[in-house]
């Protein structure tokens, strides 16, 4: 099976696959457009469906870079009369994109001042943590998950990898220990990103589509589901990797001394204060229902309605006012350095998903395809949530997590609406499950980095990943139904 998967990954790198995939996808889309219009579906709906199918094929098949595929609605929808350019373009400037952009700047500032190193040092200070290698790994995973809640999974992996390799070397020179540390790190990156709306792109896709479906979700509301999942999934991932797959030795080869407390860098306290204030403003922007009382949110005090993206961008602007002489100016952050560090392609990818969703909704395609997924409403809550979670978790092993949610979530939202259910009950488990990408190195950048830098064998990752996929699907089901 692993050889088949490796062959599939190699095939997608060949020029013939790209050329054949482009030609084949265009041929399928053209056949749909020129073919008869199904009963109950409008002509624009049929054309929007052809474009959506083409994007799904190219995304899921890895035919073209995901960001390139995301720009297709700008060309295809006006050309086919689905939407004008002026109607398509707002999808690429959705308010959720500014939430992500602000989050990217916060993460970059954390990296610039070394807050991640301070966090690891704090967690390794207790002597009982340093007595056993598996406890060191757990501390590393907790620190990584906390960082990943505000920094992209890939950025977190790159930031934390040198720390993980250094700790692994102190524990043992064994390649097995090195693999255990790096695989644990990769899984913590993916799990930790679920905690907040800015932690990973699938969460932003969900928030944008949920708002368009008339069910906006605030930063705090998402955390009420995301944080419990992280708290349950992280120790499970630690057990699966370090007790069943790559069992660590009982004690390190040499004693691990208490890490020295890093000196405060210039601007570090200011960055920490901005991040803390931003988080507090996110949590308190909307009303907080305590059950016995409702705490009014500060957002009502402003003359105009604001969202979480407003807070993120305000925090990002403040960060550029922090003094701290750098190589490119007298301030802590320079725009040139920040611009080079930000993953701009993620914003385009998200925008393409929002534009595609707008096209299939405005053309009436959403209502027409609702019947395909509305049958899930006939299942019980537990069975349905578990089925969605398992299916999406394994689908994301072969495709981009972001692309998976952009394809799947609109269908689930339509099916839920057609069956009279709350779309969030179907969309949330799929969103979280998309981040449960643990089986293959090609599924997500943290996994690929772990395989390359940590020497994690494909068989070990697949073994741990399959167990963890099913375990996390069960956790998702429990958390979502408990929050309902």
C-alpha cells in the first residue's frame, strides 16, 4: 500500500500528469457545459458546477498548484456568464482573509523576538519533566500546540524543529528517538492549529462559509470547540507515537539540565502584550453567554459593527510601531522582512474557495446538489458525525487540507439545510477532521518536514497516522456533540 502511495506522489510531479490533468479536466468541464441541463438546474448553475468540479479535480488530483487553481473563478465565471468580475472579486477580499493576515503578522512577530524559545524553556524548567524523555516530548508538544494556535502549522514546524532536534540529541543518538521527537512535533503542529480561527487555513474556510450560510462563528465560539479537541487529541497523539509506534527509552543518555531562562529581547515584552491584548479583544468582542448571565461585548460600544478581522489588523498595525532596531530600520518589524515571511498564497487560496462558493450559491447550484448529501440527515447524530470525520480525515491525507474543506464544506452545508439540520453540526466535524492529517508525508508540510529532517519512516507514520485518524474522529464526534 505504501508503495502505491509513493508511486501516486511521484506521478503528480511529472509534466505528463499536469498536461494530461489539465486537458482531461477541461474536457470533462466542457462536456458538462455543452451537455443537457439536468431537470431543476439553471444554465448558470450547470456552468458553475462544471467550474467547481474542474477546481475540485485539479485540487484533489494535484494537477496544478492549489493557489493557481484558486484563481480560476476570476476567469471562468465571467467567461461563462455565472458572475461578473466585480461579483467574483469580493471573494478574494473576504473579511476572514484579514483575520488570517493579522494572525500571520502576529506569528511573524513571535518568531522575530523568540517567544517560542521562552515557552519551551518555561515548560522544561520543572525537574520531573526532564527525568523522562517522553515527558520532554510532551512538554515540547504542548509548547508547539500553543504556538500553532497563532502561527501557521508550517511556520510552527520550522520554528520548533531546531529545538526538537537539540532535545532529541540530548536524549539519545538513536535515529528512532530523533524520529519520535520530530513526528510528535509534526502532529502537535496539526492538532494545535485547530484551537483558534487563525491557527490553520481550514478553520478560516469554515468561518467564511459559515458566515455566508447565515451562521457566523466568532473567535470565542470556535475556541469552545477547538480548545477541548486540542486538549484531548494532544495527549492521545503523544501516547500513539511515544508508547506504541516509536517507544522512547526510560531515561536519557545524559541528564537534561534546566534550560537557562532566555534574556528578554528588545521588543519581546511589547509583542507579548500586543498578543495578549489581541486575544482578550477577540474573546470579549461579542456577548458572552454564561448561562446565568450575559456579559456584553465591547463591539457594541462602537458606532459600526466590527469583526475579529478588525482586531487582528489593529494588532498588526500596532506591531509596526514597536521600537527595536533591526537590519532594515529602527523598528522591530520592517515591511520588507515581514512581506517576505508572510504566506500570501494562502490568502489567494482561501479567496478562491470563497469565490467558488459564491458562484455555486448565486447560480442555484447549492440547492440542486443538496439532495446528494441530505441523506446524511437520516443517520443518527453519532453515526453521521463519525462518518464525516473519518471520511474527511482520510481524504485530507491525499489532498491539501484547505482544498478539502473548500470542496466538502459547501456540499455539507447544502445537505444540512435541505434536511432541516443546523449546517454547523455537519461543517465543524469536517473542518476539524481536515486538520487530522497524520498518515502520509505528502499530506501536510509538517509531515513532510518530519520525514525529511527527522528520518521518519513511511511505515511508522502510516501506522501511527491510521490509529490517530480514527482516535481523533472519535474525539471530534464527542466534542461536537457535547457542544451542540
